[in-house]
C-alpha cells in the first residue's frame, strides 16, 4: 500500500505527500516503515537526477590555493569533482572553483558533503557531492549561468585578442 501511495505522490508531482508517507511509515510496523523510507529515498535520488546538470569543467583548488583537481558537472545543489585519491574520506570539505576562460568571474568557494566516491585510476577519485554552503550565492548564480552559456571549456584560457 505504501509503495502505491509513494508512486502516486510522485506521479502527481506532490513531494509533500512523500514526506507524509514517510511520517506514516515511521508509525507503522518496521518492515513497512523500512520499505517506505527506502522508496522515498530512491524517489529523492531520482528527483535530483532529473535536475538539469551542466558540464562545467573548472579548476578545483584547496583552501590554501593549491590546484587539486577538476570539476565535471555542476548544479545549484551538487557537483562532481576529480581529486587525488588521498583526499580525506567521508567528511565535508571546502574547495574553490575557478574558470580559466573568463577572468571576470570570481572564484567560488563551496562546502560539500560527499554523497558517493569512486576510483578513476591509481591517482584520482571522482566524488559526487551535495553543495551545503556557498560563500556568495549571487556570485554562484552568475557562475552557474556563465557555465550554462559558455559550456565546458573552463579549463583552458580563452585567447585574448
């Protein structure tokens, strides 16, 4: 029954119903509760996947200003970065993002909660993270808008004429 309700909430585009279902499931027997929580979690993952992601190749710097990696894609709420595989595990971290193709764009500082991590090669890991803090939301909006319009070329300096 819970599965049907969660699916119906999803089809109707009523995310608040999902919260109500979770609340109801927490008051239900444990197997039903676990099923409802799992379905609600998967629905949340699916909703995040549907959010428009944009290719945003940016340089990623640590807080000391050292280049540590690159970003692959970016949304208002999340980012995928490639960093050295000795990067600390399972903790929130803060990095700075910079585009090389537009000096007028400010460097953006973001704090992330890692959601997943996978090894890419012997030197680098890819981390998908949820953005939990941005130093300047207005500048971040401008940064996102530029990434969307300019495309993924942020790792290469644009030649000046």
